[in-house]
C-alpha cells in the first residue's frame, strides 16, 4: 500500500501565517526577498517548517497566488453586485496593494514557467467572470457608441493599473484628468440601482 502524503497535513494556522508572511514580504520588499529563511523569521518558526508545508518555494509562491486569486474573484463578485458595479470595479482595479502584488508575481513569472501559467489562468478566469457580469450590466446600451464588455474590462484594467504603477513612482501628470474622464465614462454607462436589480 502506498504511503499517504502527509506534507502540510498538520495545519494549525502556521500555513496561513507563512502565506501571509510571503505576501507581505513580496509587497514590501519584492519577490526576491521572499526566501524561506526570511519568511520563517517573519513568522518566528524554524526554516524547516516552511519546507514541511511547502516542499519547494515555487509551491509556496503558487499557494499565495492561488489564495489571492480566490479572494480577488470573491471581491470582484461582491463589487459587481453593488448599486454602482462599474464604479466598484474601478475602485477594485485601482487598489494599490492588489496592483503591487500582481506586479511582483508578473516579475516572478518571468523566471518561473509554472507561476506564469498559473498567473495567466487566474487572470483569464477573473477576466471571463468580469466580462460575463459586464455583459449584463451594459445590456441596456443599444446605440452605436456602446463599447463591448470585453473592451470595457481591458480598458478599466489597463488605465487603472497604469495610474497605480505611475503614482507609485511619483508620476502624476495627466492622472487627475484621466480619472475625471473615467468617472464620466462610468457614469454614462452605469445603470441605476432599480435597472441593475431588474437585470439580476
């Protein structure tokens, strides 16, 4: 009989603390600083315990990425069911913490194929769910100026993330006017609460 793999089975909250520490270090110091030794020190455990839960650092990074993707999907679902779903989606997109961690994973993914593939799969799932919701939200727009839901999704992501990344570097030229234009665009497409509720 094959032995049961007990790796990580003894979970008393330490696993989550390791994931939290890894994400925190990636955010504050960059992915290169998120080593097993640094993470163990952050949690206050022996380095060997990191490898008890995660036999390789890639498995730890993937666990952080997958947990983040699940949380982001849930947050997006909640945002898209508010009275102003487009504005809520925009607010989620311009959250500096989310953009910063995504940037670190993208940098890490440049050197690790499995992480790049997981990042792409999570992003596609996120985009597909977003487009499905936007299709319902924007359904009332029937004139020739209507923008396809997938284009709205890409535009919000591209503009929002660029503003956050530039702001982190101290670049702000054009941001105020761009934000104003985005909000006017969202106001133009946003359904009123009764209309949105009627679509659900």
